[in-house]
C-alpha cells in the first residue's frame, strides 16, 4: 500500500493545529482531518489561557519561575496520580511552546492581569506562581494565530471529515478510515478532543459528572464525542485518567458558562446539609469540585433580597427576575425569615442562623477568619468587604458541579506523546495530544491554562516526533 501522507492529524483544535504545524516545520507531509464544518474545537471557545514557566513575559515583569517548580507543584497537587514522564515535558516544554506561539504572532502583553479575561500575566486557580498567560483575543485569537501559520505552511485541512477508525497492524499504525475511504500514513496523531458531549461515554468513563443530575450541561465543543475512546476500545489501547475532568460549580438553574450566565451575588454563604458554612464561596474551580464532594455533596447557596435586587439584568441566569421565576418553579427556595428558609430546605434553624450571624460579624468588615475569603477576593482585585445577609425574604439554591468544561480520560501516552496498548507496549507511529491523551490532566485542574497548554505542548512534541521518526533523525528527539 502506498502512503498518502507522512503524518495524519485527527482534529483541528489547539492540539491538532500545534501537532500539524510542528510536523510540517520538521519536514513532514501533513494533513488535518476535522469532523466539524469549522476548525477550532473547544480551543476556540476557551479563554485561550496558557500556563507556562520561565517565559519572556514573566521575565519582563520580574516574575522568577522555573519548569522544576511548576513540575513539583503540579505533581504534588495531583498527589502524584498523574504520569511523571508526560508531565515533565508538559512543564519543561511549556516555556519554549509559549515563545513559539509569540513568534507566530500571539499577543500577550507584559502586564499583570487579575483574571482569565484580561490580557497579561495572572495566577490561575491554585498555581504557586504567576504563570497563566492570557492572550489578546482569547481562544479565538489563539486559534487564528495557529491557523494563519497553518495556512503559511500550506497544510491542508479537510472539514466535515470524521475519522471513523484507525488502521493498526502488527502494533504499528498504518493510517485511518473515514467511512469507506482509507488514508495511509507513517504516523497518526489523535487530537480529537474529549467526550463531554457524549452521555454514554460520560456514564462509562466519568460517572461523577452525572452527580448534578438534570442540572448537568456541557460547554465543550460539539465535536467532543470521545472518538479516541472508541478507538481505544476497538484496538485495545490503554486509557488513563478515568473519572477525571473539569466540572464547575453552578446553581441548579444555571445553563450557561459564566460569561453568559452571570455570577451569583457576592454576598452569599455556602452551607452544608446541616446548615453550617462549609467553604470559601469564591474558592477556585481548581479545588472547589473536591470541596463540594467533601461536604457530602450537598451545598446550599444562601442570599437575601438586597443581593437579589442588585443582580444585573443583562445576563441569562443570575438576574433578579430569573430568581423569582425559579422560586415559582421550586428550584430556588424562599422564606420570609431564616427560620422559615431553614425549615423549607431541611437544615436545623439554629445552625443556619448561626452561620449567617457569623458571616455578618466578619465579611462586612472585610475579614473571614474561618475560610479567608477576603484573601480570595483581594487576589481577584475585588473589595473584601461584602454586604451583610439580613434583608428578607431569604433565598436558597443548591450548588452542584453542573458545568462540564473538559474531560481528562484519554489514550495513555509516554513522555513524547506516543500511545500505549493495554499490554504496555507502544504502538508504532501512533501519538495522542490534548484531551484525547491521558496522563497530564489530573483529578485537580491546578489553574487556568492547563488544558490548552497540555494540547499545544504535547501536540507540538507529537508533531516533531512523528516527523523526525520519518527521517530517522532521532538525535533531535526528546527523551
Ligand atoms: C468555555 C471554555 C473555556 C475554556 N477555557 C480554557 C482556558 O482558558 N485555558 C485552558 O487551558 N483550557 C480551557 N478550556 C479547556 C480547553 O479549551 C480544552 O480542553 C482544550 O482546548 C482542548 O484542546 P484539544 O485540541 O484537545 O481539543 P479541541 O479543541 O476540542 O479539538 C478537537 C477537535 O477534534 C475534532 N474531532 C473530534 N473527533 C474527530 C474525528 N473522529 N475526526 C476528525 N476530527 C475530530 C473536533 O471536532 C475538534 O475540532 C476551556 C473550555 C471551554 C469549553
């Protein structure tokens, strides 16, 4: 059989574009096959934040950082349950990948930023340093930069071209199938994203994502159908990272990502099934999914009439009238007094009153002795002094991990993105990167930028390895 390409890349998100550019830059004849009518996958929907250590932006701002520090923190926070080899390269190649992106035209101003939407350098999640780089134009801007480079390199993209299967013989990849068409290549890079849009695969590989019941919704791209897991099942490939992914805490009635949904009132308190305050209400999504689990999976947000009235009206979910509509539907519970509210949600009156009383003694003065929420608020550039919760009627709504952003169960890779079979042997010429690969993204998300950087770094490595293995110039290959 004659080969059609040196390298076939499945998917045109961050991982796929990065892999294809890198393969071409290393001399390979490449094609990208994309299932959807447009490129970009979840990457184009994202904030485009990149986590990277030792970058020129950090240097300009006097932020001292290193890949070793990033590695240690990342591994420790994930309790060493992720794979050291791939994570090592994720950390060590994050800086070079970032400079590569700047060379392509990505704009990240050398200024401090306080959040994932303000271009510059910020601390995301629970990172132990400022290493989250927010680009101009967010995910769209990032994909445009990659696509411009793809165009310059004349790498073809076939849209509406969903790869239905891999062709693997004698533990070596031979190419892919797109329906009845067979395309042959020396190397294939699976960069087909996650499975957030596939309920059957979620049930099987990420059952915790169903904890939110009917309040579950996924914001990942439509193409996140989990084809990598179908390939794994068919070809006995090893899968890593089961039951892991990024879920965001949302109110039961929320249906949109916070850019559209809006935010709950700042003056709100989270209490557990006993009516006792249980967490920093603003704690980062890097860890709050775990905190929610630790409460026994029942958390109520409590706020008052003053907070409801002061919500903005130009968002979809967290707006004043919507709260009243949800009260009529019984999703939000209201009570004229805290005692009445406590009875309605089934928590001891005394506990709820004590929790709110303690809040009113602390947060309106800008200090939270119990959960140090003032630190969180300050780090976001917000006023740590919050309104008291004292004007009835009072409201309660359950908080659940309802919003699925990305999934972390993928094809197990080695440090250079090559895929293992379930017996622990590497499959010749088969690589995976991004959400389709397992090993880097863990149970804890650590901070904004983990997933896009994972895709770009491992995609870049996979592309280079796939190309260099054609020329057998192994001297340049990473180990
Ligand atoms: C709203 C939102 C905000 C986010 N913000 C951030 C952030 O700021 N920073 C961060 O690090 N992460 C963020 N994430 C997560 C991050 O965007 C993704 O995890 C990451 O971009 C995934 O990249 P990928 O290349 O692996 O997959 P994708 O970008 O999803 O690309 C996969 C592509 O493969 C295609 N495909 C699937 N199956 C096939 C097939 N069989 N054949 C051909 N093509 C196929 C898909 O259609 C898709 O285009 C965010 C996600 C969302 C949804």
